[in-house]
C-alpha cells in the first residue's frame, strides 16, 4: 500500500520531502508570469521556490502514478499491522 496524495498535503509547517541529500538537478523553462506566480505561491507558503516546486511535482507524480497503479519510487510503502499487532 502506498501513501495517498491526500496524506501528503503541504503547508509551511511540513514537507513531503524527506531530509535526504539531493544530487539531481531538473531545469525547466518558464514564462516570466509562471515564475512570478510560482514565487508568490511559495512566498505565501513560507518556503523556498525550489521546495515549493519540488513538493508540487511530488504530489502530482504521486497522484498520476497511483491512478495508473504504479509504484511511487520516492515514497516508502506504509505497511498495515496484522490482527496480532505484528507488521
């Protein structure tokens, strides 16, 4: 079982991104208006633009992968406990 996108709602107090070293860079081209809108949204959330973009991309990927029945490579599965309380 995987986490649902609804379980990973973002706000200024939490992050969907585990604290792990990030070594990959993703470059995207934006219009000035897109960047301004994304920056304003990140400012409202009280987080850096790169964190805001990464969180939103993660949530979109989780939603799309779950709807296709695919595993989510960056989310640890949640194991439910059995009847006897074991995992």
